C-alpha cells in the first residue's frame, strides 16, 4: 500500500515555542490531507482538511491561528503548532487521500510534549 | 451527519477464542465503513472496508466484518484470537458521495488473555 510518513515522530518543546510537523506521501500524490488529534486512550478528532494550493478547512472549535496548516505540494502538508502550551500536548496523525482512488492512508503519528 | 458507535471500550478474549468487536453506524446516505487497528504510539492501519459491494468483507490478519443494513451494524470478527491482535480498534464511517472525511468511533481496546 501507499506510504505516508510523518516527521518528527516525537518532539518535546518548551512552552511558548512553535513546532512544525511534516506529513509526506512518499509514493503517491495526495490532493487532500487530513490532520487529526488524539488524546490518550481516546479516538481521533479531525482538526482540519488540507487541500493542495488552497487554505485549509478547519473543524469547529479548532483555532486556525494556533494550528497553522500548509499544503504546498501534492506530497507535503505541514502542521505548525504556534506558541505551544502544555494543553497542546497530544498525538497528531495525518492521513492522505490518493488522487486516483480516494483511498486514505495514515502516517505513523507525531507525539508532541510541551513542557 | 454520520456517526459510529462502538459498544465496549475494552474487550478481553482468551487466545484462540472468537473476537467480536461491535460497531453501529448512523448515516443518511449510503455509507462507506472501515475498521482500523492502532498499535501503541503508531498510526492507523486499515483492516478492511465496506464500499457497497459484498456485504461480507474480508480483511488482513484473518479479520472480517459483515455489513447489515437492517441492523445498521458493521461488527468485526476473527475466529481465533492471537496474542498479536492486542491493540486498539477503530470503526469509521465516511459518506460514499465524494466526501473523504472520516468520522471515527471511540475505539475498543482488545486484550488477549494467554
């Protein structure tokens, strides 16, 4: 199957700093990528839908200025957590949709810990 | 709006026993239904999916699920549990009409008893 890679897999940062997480589709082009947030022992909550070359669509309750999403190419989307605080600590997962079939593939996830 | 409900946040079965993880869906349009597995600190791996073809869907690792419209269910089963099946399982629903957004259930943690 297609491969979606996230980097970094783990990141620890100080409160007030910004952190960027990359999501790459390694062997296919993805017109649409999705960013999810998962709290411990809970389900995935969709944060935003990212389309290549256009602004991301955020779910209700997700702060656009806090979670900046850029989808600059058909193989890369980035999530930047700005001015991170301890409550932003979470597991962030991206998924990418193939152009041809629309099938979704998930990245390995990125665990953010804000001290 | 679409939603899925997973009954039982934790399920424990003995090794070699039947695995049954329950999922009921709600959708105003024909749904696409998915089961994903998540191992600790990892992303999601697709087990199987229903996309309006055969109602009995076979997936990887010996899992299968049956779409029952009359019961709005899509339960996941495996005849004989293996220790490696211990993980978190998520049921998800998506509209069949071009909307790629997935809505996930709350997940079921499967524990295998030796």
